[in-house]
C-alpha cells in the first residue's frame, strides 16, 4: 500500500489508543517507527513486527529467504535481536504444495541464520502466493534504535546498495540480465544483523532500514522525526549493477511513482537530474540496508569496522537543522 493511502486508512485509528495510557509501550503509539517495542522490565523490552509480500523472484526458496530477511530487518533497525518468528503465508490451491514447502524452507533457514527459531504460523488460500513473518525480538529499553534523533553535524551511512525495485521489476518483465538479478538477490538475502551490531558500538543517533518507501521516503521519515534536514550527496549513492540501466529505461515498479508523488513535496533537487534519476531515488527496496545517522567524529571508524566485517558502508550525506526536508546535491 502506498504512503498516502496508508495514512488515510490509519487516520480513523489515531485517537483510539493514547500513549499516556500505555507507558510500557515505548514505541508504537507515538512517533512511527520500524517496529513496536514494549518494556517488560528495566532490562528487557520486546520488539514486535510483521511483514509479508508477493514474490519478487521466481525461485520459491529464494523468495522465502528474501521475505524472511526483509521481516527480520525491522528488529535489527530497532537495535534488537530476533528471538522467534511466526510464518505468514497465502497460497493458491492450484500450485504444487512443494512450492510452498520450498518458500517455508527458505524462510526457516534465514531465521536460523539469524539465531532465531520458527515457532508456528498461519496460512490461507489466496490467488497469489504471499509470504513473510511476524517476528518477536528483544532489546534493552535504554538501547533502542529509533528513526528520530539525528542531529546537525551527523553523517549518514548506508549499508546496502540501492535498486532492488527496478531490478526485480525488470526480472518480472523478462528484461533483467542474470548477473544483475543475482547481485540483487544477494543483497536482499543478506541480513542486517552484523550492520546493526556494529552500529551499536558507535552510539548512532537514528537508524532505519530502507524498504518500501525508498531512500528518500525513509530518509524523510528520519529527518522529520529528528526535526532535521538531510542533505544527500547524489554522487556517493551506491547502485546495484543494472539499476541505473533499468531506471533509464523506465522499468519502474508502481510503488516508485506513489513514493515520488507523496514524498516529493519534501525533496529539493539542488542539482540537475533527469526525470528517471529523480524517480530512481524513490525506488521501493526489498530488504534494503540500514540508514544510520552517526556523529561526524565517529563516522570514519564506523565505516572502517563495517567494511572490515564484509558489510557495505557508504557515506551518502549529512544532517543539518531543518523540518524534514531532503536536499539532493
């Protein structure tokens, strides 16, 4: 669902639950974030999130692994550790059941890689396959990563390359080169576990993961909740192989248009960009990387440690005073 439609759907629920009545719900009723967090005691808080979607690749096992990595990512974006997950699956009754078995196997092996366990699930019959997880994690109540909190002088570090939306759309149309698809699958399948654990060592001021609202959509959310402006250096943005090629050919998923229509009002282009380059900045990502706002004097050490661990690390911009604006330079 696009951001504008989602906002409309949620509007009638805005006053149903008041944050003051649920003091142990640390994240969920106030500022929006990547997952809900509920305090159990002074040392432990539970993270809860759910995510599922239709296939972005043909291979059932790979689809399951990507969907699981995407769902687990919200726990890592909150600075937590996943404990267990519940399968969420919709499946047509005219497809072989071994296809569903492979989807679930791919998801289960990714959950095991995360150090968590599949503890059950729920399935329904639907015309199109869909799969994902409800994930429960844990975090210290005083060490939660949040979208809000970026400060002027912070630098913005991104941990995965961009472009999964256009590449998987090209694949669905039969236009993607295999090498480009393989690179996108490798990125989407990679857990944000190590990136989250390393980021914690550098006391980040704000963190989110880049998913369906794209770089600029999730960047705006961070900037808005931080009372700041994000200045993005276009030349430093990392793109997956083939992403710019498919963008220039206007092989965009529908979500990129919805993202640009909604979030574009907060974006200023301070450099000349082609229409397709502007649209590509709104490309919806699947299982994208973390966007980390970290103090400027800690940025180099963070980048060095991420790269030493085999993680991606690109410094893509800086934070200044503002009210949610995104400036692309």
